């Protein structure tokens, strides 16, 4: 058995929406699903007659036999799970937060815990929540295409989570998934497997092949929802990557260097002057004055006119001269203000270097260094970040 239980690298900071989704799903199970599953149904509930009618259509089972094994949660799922033959907008969403048991819940939340934080960090909390819900809806509708007349309720977060996995597949191809290999008692070992290998296994072997083998015969697992959600995530991630990006800080810095800066200067009231001064100071090998000039810029729009390589040069100077707090401030601002910059990996690396020298900064340094590895395509940046991580391990920094 192969059991994924983590991934690396992980993004820095806390993932509020991903954590909230896990808490909501677990809370609903503990405070609604579990108590109802231990309760008998209300015999006066009008929905009970419809439930018995649907079950009767499915086979030769007496109402008495059904009632003996029926719980209040079965009726609750029948009402709030998504039934393609009795579809509603409400059940499209409520079905995402219901689960069929402990194992169903645990498996879904494990995958959401492993893969969700990276995706949320990539798109931000609001867009992550919207994407999660849209993936759940898309997965459910894709499932319903193949069983439009079904009265069997579909429940579970796996369709929405599959959308998250699809995004992860596109955006984090170099990540590694920590996987526990259990061939007890012969082998118990942890392996680091490529993320795309693990997710490809999930899509093809766990879902696509079983879906093709059981189509038309029914199954207790909604393979179609998993496939639909995953495809939705892949399409969304690919579409966001292909979308034309707005003018970035790199473009503005390049415009200043290639002659567009005069027009920019006239339109922004001379903001280019600071960028020109900083560039000139660096050309004259006067990084101390360039650093003071840049750190004195209080307006974000002014900082964005400074070429990104100039900002990185100033940050490097600050690190070399042990001005770690100033360097950390510079790199953090760069990460926040220029998330689409091609220098974002160097900013993460610089922030990690600075944090290593600050009190209680080692854990935060690790997160920045992991983010540098995740975002870089530069071999030297990746090597430098990994060397610092190894140093942290060797000195007990974790």
C-alpha cells in the first residue's frame, strides 16, 4: 500500500481557507453526520416514503428490512446529497460537505491537507475558495452526465479536492510527495515520489480505469466526479498561466532602461527620477547610497519603477554588510509587491538568508528557502537554497 502523507516544498505562512475547509468538513461530520448516523429516522418524515419508494425500485427489499438498517443520517443524505434525477442548486453545494464515514472523510481531508496549501498560496485565499467550490460543482455535473436518472445521492468533497489536485499537477511539477510504503512485514519505508507521478497514478489507475470498467453497471465510488474535478483544475490552472499578464514591475524597470522611461516619467510626475538615481549609483559602485535611496522610498509605485535586478543588487549588498533586518524588509516587500516577477525566487532566497541571522528566524527561513526552490528555474538559486536547508538540518534548525 502507498499512503501519501505530505509534500515538499511547502509554502511559507498559514493557509487560512484550506485550514477552514478541513475544519468545516470535520465539524459537520462530528456534529451532524455522526449523531444522526446513531439515531433512528423520524417515521413521520414525508421524505421517508420517497426514500422507500426509490429503494423499492432498486430491488426486492421489503420496507421492514430497509427500516431496520435505516438511520436519520441516511434520510439527511437523501435530502442534502446530490441526486441527478432530483437535482437542485442547494444540493450542488451541500453535498460537498457530507461524507459517508470516517474513512471517506479521512482520505479526502488528507489529500486536501497535503495539496491544498500550495494551491491557495499560488492564487490567494479568495480565489482558492471560489475555485474549490466551482471545482466541486463541475465535478458533480460531470458525474451527473453519465447517470442523469440516478436517485442515489452523491456526497463528499473529493470532486472539489480533485480540482485542487488538477491545479497542483500543472503548477507544481517539481514537488515531491512524501509517501509511506507499507508492505508489512516485508517493507515499511518512506519514499519521495514526483508529484506528477502520484497524481497521475491517482487519475489514471485509481479513477479513469475503474470508471471505464464500471460505466453502466454502477459503483459505490464516484469516479466520474473525481475525473471531472481533476480536469476542471487542470484547465483552470492552464488557463490562468496562459492568460495575458498585466504590465509587471519587471516591465516597468525594463522600460526605464530602454528609453520608455521618459514617457513614464511625464505620466507619473517624475517618479522615474528615483529609479534613475539608484541605477546610476549602482553603476558608479556606490551601493550604500543606492540602498539608502531605495529604502527611503515610501510609496509602492515609486519602488516599482526601480528595476528588479537593481533591487536584488541592493538586497545582496545589505546581506553582505550584515544589515539583515533591512535586507529582510526589502525582500519581503519585493515578494508582496512583485509576485509575478522573474526575480521572485531570488527574493525568497534573500529573505531566507536574512532570517537565518535573526532571533527565532530559523523556521521562517526554512519556509522562504522552500519557496525559493518551488518557484525557481535557476539551477544556482535552487542549489544555494538546498545548501542552506542542509545547513539548517545539520545544526538542528528544525
